[in-house]
């Protein structure tokens, strides 16, 4: 059986389990629809409901439905309006077409007619059209059902891994194009365009807005402005950019120094080494929180080694100073969504981990298990807003911190699959395969 057909069997089994646990018989999943700007007739880019693309690799069909009843063949209702204004969406070829019952529809009422009158044991998942309000559905987006499905989604199928390996391959190829543009002294906008050109896509077809930061801009964590003009000097380049394949995401960050030697090049190398060391420490049963804390201790050692502090590494960590340089979490699940779901769920019943007071931005608390894919993305930045509260603090070597400021910062991010015996680095393997 192919990877996709095995995947479909797993998705069916997961829905069977989750629906039965809720006393439901079936689910109706809506792909969604593009939102329209206020007082306007132009829509924002369409983002498909992740549960829709979980079943079939169809990401560009708004106003479509999947109906699944426990133990039955999935039924897909694809919206194909008779409309001469727009190009008709092309149905992606593939095995999915033979694995489902496929019906083309022009409106939601056709689905209502096909499903019959009794939907009292059917849950609806999606941003629903208003028309479903009187369909007599058991529930709309019931939290307990969604928690159950989110919990299961942390373990990837072999089909999902194939998609994510390909997404990483395409993202890595574009990353190299962006890197080359940086060394050719391009502007941020030109580097962004080089990334898209290598991907052969428009920016709305990426899973998130690429972060393309030259020099100081590397310190702005969600920098998604692109300067049109190149700076007078190219010192450093931080790029956080991804790709989709069949709706599955890649999320990669790399940082480059313009000079191959010197202080900033060494800092990039140190963060890269620390990232790989933490990946080596990933093992089944360990908590991701432990890895996050382990990374803070490594960041403290780097901050000490590079002279940013006058105190020892242990004290840097104990006094909480690493949070000012590495303010975000170590990483997150990745899959159908860039920041994939279920990272705070303890079990399929929906019990959740509490947010940690010291590390509130960590997106993942679960223990490491085979089949999970998560990112590992440490960073060190000069974020003045975070340093303000330590102004005048003699533990800090402010002169040395001032030397890093013109470079912004460093982040290195890979996606890692947990296996029974260790890890597979989807991102580094993709770069190596280019
Ligand atoms: Mn990430």
C-alpha cells in the first residue's frame, strides 16, 4: 500500500477513535473560504482548513466539504462553480481521487441534499458558511473532539514525513538562492524575490511571511518588512523562510556572516554547534521543556565565551539573563501548520500542561516520542527593548553587546523527526541533497 493510502487509513482510524469517544457518528469538514476586505470585493489569500488537507492533498478548493462517517468511505464535495470570471481550480491528480467518493458541487445546499436530513450525530469542523446554522448538526468545532484530533496529529505518518522532506528540500534550495543574493549585496526585497523565484511561487503560497533581515534587522524577531534599497554595508543576514508541499510545511532559519572570519562568523558557528548538540540530546521520553532549559544553559555558555558578561555562565542562567538574548521558545511541532497543534496537550482527553512562568513563550511541553517532528531553533539577539530593564547592570559587558548590535542576531532552525533510536534532521538532509 502506498504511503498516502496508509496515511488515509491512519486518519480514518484516528477519526473513528475520536468521534466514537465523543459519541458521534460522523464529521463534516469545510475547507473554508477567502475572507473579503472591508467594504471591498477583493479577498485575502485563502488558507485551507488544516483538517481538510489532512485527508486529501487539496489546498486550493474553497467552499468544499469532506464528510466522513465512522467505518465508511470518505465523501468529498469539491466546489466547482460555473463561473467564467475565474480560472477553475485544477484538481490535483493522485491516488486520493480513487480513495474517496468525489462529487463536484456548485453550492453548499447540494451537500445538505446528499447527506440526508439527520445530521444530529455529525460534528462540523471549519469556519462554516452561515447556511449550516439550520442543518441540525450535533456541534460546531467541539473543543473536546478537536483536542483529541490535535493530540493525535503530533505523530506523523510516513506520507506526512515524505511531504515534509520534500517541503524542506524546496525550502533549502530557495535558502541557497537567498544566501547567494546576500553575498551579491542585494536588498532585502531582492533577496525575498530571489527566494520566491527559486521556489517558483508567489509569496501567498508560502506557509508564513519570510523574515529577511540584513544587519540590525536580524534582531527583530518577526521582521517581515523588506527594505527596497540595499544597505551601504552587508554585515549579516538572517533568513527564516519555509515552503509547502501538499499542504505540509517547512520552516528553516539560517544566519550568514558577510566575513568568513571574525567575531560574528564565530558567533554563528557557536549557535550552530549548540543547536546540533541539543538535537543530539533528543531522546524518546525526554521532555521538550528539558531541551529548552538545556539550550538556555548553552546560550549562557556562549554569552560568557564571547564576553557579553563579566560573570560565569551558571550565574548568567540563574539570574535569568539568557531570556533577554534568547526570548522565544526552543521550537514547536510542525506539520500541516507551521506551528503545529497539540504541543500543550497531555492526552487525547484534552488535559493540558500549564504555561511556565519562566518560559511563557515555549510552544511545546510534551515528552519526546517517535514520529514527532519539531523544530530546534536557538537564537541570540540584541533586542534593546529587552535589555532596557538591565540598564546599568554591571554583570553585563555593555561595550561587547554594543559590538553585536550592528549584526542584529543569530538564529539557526532545523526540523527534526524523532525516531526509535535518535533523530532524522529533515532540514540538514535537505541541504545535503541539493
Ligand atoms: Mn519555527
